[in-house]
C-alpha cells in the first residue's frame, strides 16, 4: 500500500461522542487531524468525511465496533457477510450496533470502492479463561452467546503496547491491572500478556459505576422495579444505561470534574465520588487476588488520566498491595505517579484507540 499523501480515517463511537481522526499513512502513522461529533450528528459526520475524501488521499476507514460477539477476535474487512452477522448480534448490544452498522452502510453507499475495516472492542478479551467467561445461569443461554465478554479492548491493546515500549517485554508480561476510567469505565487484569478477567461482562453496563451507567446491581432490582413501578425491560435499560452511575447518585452531573468542584457543599456529589472510588478500589483488590499479586497499575481514560484526586482516593487503602503514590507527581498527572521504592509501579497513560484502529487498517490492507 503506498503511503505518500495517503490517509486512513478512524471512526470511534464512544459513550460521550464520536471521535473522527485522520492519520497520514506513513511509517509510523501520524495523526493529521481529529474532531469529535455528538452521537446524533450523523449528517455532520458524513459531510466531514466527504470533505476529506475530496482531497483524493483517503484510502480506508477503520471503525471501532463495540461488540464482536463470540466469533470475531481480529479486525475484519466490512463486507455483506460481516454486516449480516453484526445484525444478528444486535440483541447482544442494541445500544451501539445499530448505529455502527448504519454508519458503515452509509459510507459503503457513498464510497463503494473505499475499504472499511471493523475493529472490535471485545476482541482483546476473546480468550478469557473459561471461568471468567461463564455466567451463573442455565447453560442453554450460552448457545445464544450469553457470556461475559468485556469491552474497552482497543484501549487495553494500546496500553499493553505502550507498557511494553516503556518498560520492556518482560515487564509487560507481569501481573498488570489496567483501569480505563472515563464516562464509561472498566478494569482488566492481565498476566503473561493475556487478559484473565475484566469488570464489564455481558454488557458495557456491568462493573464499576460510570458516568450514567450503574455498574453491577443486584439482579433482583429488575423484578422489584417491575412490581413497584411497572417498569418494563426498555425502561430498565434506560435506567441502568443513561440515568444511573455518577448522574444517578449525584442527581446533578455525570462529569467527574463537576462533582469534584461541588463535593464540599453538595453531599450528593461527595457520595457519587466516594462510591466510584470505593468500587474501583474493590475491583483492584479483587483482580490482584486473581492475578496472585500485582506488579503494575495503569490509569487511563478521561478520569484516569486527569483526576489526580480520584487516583489518590482509589489507591489510599491499597498500600497492602504495594501501591504508594507520590503526591506531587500524582497531582501533576506525571507518567509515573508511584514513589520510587513502591513494589507496584503506578502509571498514567494517554490511551489512543484511534491509533490502534489505524494500525489495524494498515495491517489488514497491506499486501
């Protein structure tokens, strides 16, 4: 594939918007420009792509696809059979897949000769140990694809690559916990370079509380709300995906920055922050047990990268694991925020899902 004057477009539909980036197809890839659109701004997004396609240098588009189901563990060329399979998977992820499929089809109609590649957020976790995949419900549901999947895989792939680059291959094969903490939040436990567990499960609503998602709940809550309020399945989904988490507890905002500003005078904001930090800390402890110890903890995502106060509270009770933060470095969001003598290295990394997508596109299209 020739790279001179050519570019790869990446489309990353996250929980807080759609990030579009253009990479010069050089070696190494170079970010040329990026923009973020609201999830509802499909027409504006398409116009942006058309403007850049007119330059004649656009050679491919790579998409972040949240759910790849039990089948897809590698990036795939977008083709009719892939789109058909993704439509079949919509019951597993009705919140993301319809929009992602619609965008791929719209680009296919507008630019029929432009190659597109789907990169799956579930792929990183595809080979989780069986015990980490199983859900404790009747086995017949497993045949329908009901299992623990895990998400944020593109971010975790980038973080593991960066850890290997910075610390070396041996360190990257240690006992590592990755904490992607943003509007959507999850953690992953990695040993010998392979994921062994993750906090999100069958859906991206599981695990720790997030901006508007609940995280783990007592399953009996669904029945209680059905009996007490007549809440149906659609309304329950709306509750746990869009009205819960930091927003639900604080009753004011899903943005950690807002809550940190308000916590001194608003006990609801203080409760939301305390719950978030407590739950993340619990997951770190649980994953350290699953790993048989801990060598490195990596914070990423909007909150993980920028909120030193949150990292401090999460790590405050984890000294027994060998975690000890350096306050000035943590306050400055330094790359390494643990003290020099700590048994566990605690890092802050700027994740880059778009670069992972662009790399996958180039790798798949190269002869």
